C-alpha cells in the first residue's frame, strides 16, 4: 500500500485507557512507530494531546467505540484533524488481537488513506442532538406513565376511555383528580368539570366513574400522576432549550416544515441528526445509506436475494418513519401517491420505509439548494405507453380475453 501521509496516529479507545500508536517516515522509506498508553481522565487526555503535538502529528484516527470516543474527541478536536472510523469497516484480520495491534492497525489504515471518516457534526449541532434525543426519551417515559394510569383505571373498573378519546385532556385530568381525591361525583358536578361537547356524555360518564376504587388504586394512581406531571414539566423546559438552540437555523427549519408530515418538532430532530451542511455527504444516496434507510444489496451468481435496510442512525430513522406515516395520510400529494402506489405490492411497512427514504433524499436536495418543497401533485408521473400496456395485461389476466388497443380517432 502506498502511504499518503508522512505522520499520523491511531487511537484504540477504551473506558479506562487509550493506546496511541504514532507512525512517521517519508513515503517510500521505512515507517517508524512509537506506542504509548494514556488514561482517560482529562489530565491524561491533555498529556496525550501534548505528546501528539510533540511528535508533530496532525491527523489522528479512532474507532467509534460506544460513547468512550466522545471525551477523547472533545479534548483533541481543537488541535488535530480527527477521523472517526466505523468499527465494522476497519475490522482487523482475526487472530492476535491486542490493544497495541489495534492502535497500530488504525494508524496504518489512516497512513494509507483507507479510512472513510464518519460524520461528526459541530458542537452546537451535537448539543441540539442531545436535547432532541432526551426530549424523545422523556416523551416515551410520559407515555409509559399514561399507560400505567390506564391500567389502574381498568383494574378499578373506571371506564372513562370508553367515552373519552383523551383521558389526559383538560376534562379528563379534572375527573382523574376527583377519583384520586376519593370524591363521589354527581351528574351536576360532572357537568361542571367537563368541557365542550363532552357535556352531552355527562350521564354516561357518571356511570363510567362508578367503579370499585380502593385506597390502593388512589394511592398508586397519585404516584403515577405526580411523576407524569414532573415529566411534562421537564419536557416543557427541554423544548424551550431546543427552541433557543434552533434560532440560528431558522432558514433550514423553514425549508423542512414545507414537507408534508414535518412539523417544528420533527424538523428540529431531523436537523439535529443530519446538520445543516449537506456538503458533508457527497450525494443524497450517501446520506440515505448513513441514515440506514437504503435497501441492502445481497447478490450472488447474478441472483438478488432479499435483504434488510442498513444499520444507521436509529434516531433519524425513527423520526423519518414517523414523518412518512403522517405524509402518507396527507391528501392529494406526491408523497401519499408514492406510498399508496407501493403499499399494494410491498405492504405498509416496506412502503413506509421507502417513503422515508424518499423524504430524506428530498431533504438533502432542499438543504443543499436552499429551496422549499415543491408539490407536484398525485399525478406527477408522466403518462407512458408502458402504463397502458401494463393495464392491458392485467385486464387480459382478469377477463381471460385478448384486448387490442387502437388510437382514438377524432
């Protein structure tokens, strides 16, 4: 292999230590190496930085090992050109695996330009990513608490969900407070508590509230409801921080929300995962592959075998699948037409994944060209002769007749 760099370093990162291997030498000559081990405390990582500077190193590569690479990256990113490698793509030949050999292998690959750098966004986008992912976790925890309260209500034979679509709306929460306080509600009291069109259902709600509620149910529900309120307060605070963090990216958010199915929250999550700079990805296909939305390839002897989508950014895949479900239900749009064209022969899950793939490629083009989404309508595909031939074949199969197509005369 021909060396492309004269000096570089490879780091094998672990929780407690970092093994650093420095390779140096002029191209075409014998390559020298030095190996040292450092701790992972801030003081030890600063010592690693000083040693690399002393060795006149500019390029440093490391594996993406869990979260252990992040503190090393944070300390070194201001002084060096860092390369984060996908561990799956730089696997060493099996056998004789040690920390020293791993560090030396990473350094050799970097020296010869054989490492494809993973995408690491700038600090502000990384901070936004932490906030959006934490908000999603809190929302999942809040949903789990609501489900637990539903379970207690069913155990106590309180049938509010039979007459209320959202037990945790304004009216539902007032009724839950009454249940937890041990109150016995009359028809007039229920009518005072509930709002809007629910007043028509007041007699049914009185019957639904007549259950077998024990002190155990009230105490358990109170604990769960209090925790739900704490989670909702935290979600509100995190959302305020997210709104403040995205102020610098108003243009990109304005472009993203023009896509059917993407609201402000989804736009912030997508931006936090891919960043605003699309020059980091050579093409839309590279972005889709990085996000884990591209179909895999498995071909042997000219035969293509079924494959799954690639592994990628789980958070990005999750939000895009959620967006594609919403886009599929939009009326008279290109995206809904694309979904319903695929769902007939591929099923809802694969059609949804294909739509998420399409939306991500559209986002790439929009952010790169700084252009909003342009709706082409459900009939955006040009009418082709092949479409008529396809329908002719389908009719012949269905009816059992031979059908001839003639040009329409004036």
